[in-house]
């Protein structure tokens, strides 16, 4: 997995599947949060997302008041987020 940030945007390439990946994503988001209350995340090709990342993103929105926009490319990941009722909460959109 590779994580890059540009301003308030985080681009994640590869699968998000381990605690090390969670820590990498969390640390990148924490750095962006220092100067932004809106964070845009592009999940380029992951087919899943760990529960720890979902929990952290939920805390950002519900406790810290961060506004998220998440763009996903994989239909299975979009369906998973939809099944979990997170499309509106995380402002999830499909990437083309």
C-alpha cells in the first residue's frame, strides 16, 4: 500500500489490509487534520478496508467534526461501505 498527501487530499493506492496500513493511513490523516477540517480521500484500487480504519474515520466525523469526502474506484468496496450505511456519513462517491 502507498499513501500520498497533497494539501487536504490523501491518495491511497493498493489494498488496505493490515494494522501497519491502518497506522500509515491514520498518521497521514492526522497530519492533514492539523490545518484542515475537510479531508478528501481517494481509494484508488483497494477492494476492502479494515474495521480499524472505518472506526477511525467514524470518530473523525462523529467526534472530531471532520468533513470527509471519500472517492472509491472498486465497486466491491463501494458496496461494502453502502452495506455498512456509510455512504452519506463519509460522503462516498465512485471514482471514474
